[in-house]
C-alpha cells in the first residue's frame, strides 16, 4: 500500500512536472507559486481544467470516489488541508478579500513555501487557549465563599 504524501510534497511535485494547468511558480527563488482557484459556479468552469488539482489531491489522499462526483467537497478538502500546513503561507492581499474572505471572482490564490518556524502564529483564540482557561479560573476563584 502506498503512503499518502504530504500536501506540500504533492504540490512541489506537481509544480516541477507541470501536469496541473495554472499551477506554476511566480518566483521560484522565493518559492512563491499560484494555484488555480476559480469558483465552481463561474460560467465556463470545467473540473478537468479548473479543478484538476482538487481531483488529483482527492485521488492521492484516498478521498476520491468516481461514483461520488462532488468537486466542491474535493476543493473544500484541499483548502482545509493547505490552510492547516505549517510550511505554506497564503500571500493573497487584503484588498483581494471581502469580509475576510477571498473574492469569488478571483481565479487563483498565491502561496509561498516557508520554513515552519517562520509562519505567523494562528491568531484565533480557541476555547482551550490559556487565556480562556485563566479567565475561567479567575471567575471560579471569586465565587468561592470564605468563612
């Protein structure tokens, strides 16, 4: 059984072999590349061309089923996988976003391979973060009745 490659390795391989239309280096020295990101509802969208990277990743990651044709699910899986990587950073400009989300008319996204140490920490506060825990502890300590 073949082991699933990491997404960053998969992308580097596809960049090098040129098998995905639109997937290309913009600046190879700085490891900046773009990925086709055309919206599926856009007129003229074809999964064989515009979404082939999602299909290929679904096949490699064992999420592809030829009887279950759901390109939007494949794109979601790819997006979630790439956003979770520590060695790839999205470089899309803020002016390309509306309400914090990428404009739907944008046909590509720009990324950069980075060393995991350089990636900015995630700024979201989770329910398990230390800030939340310490706030909860301070509220509990004030509710204790002393005699």
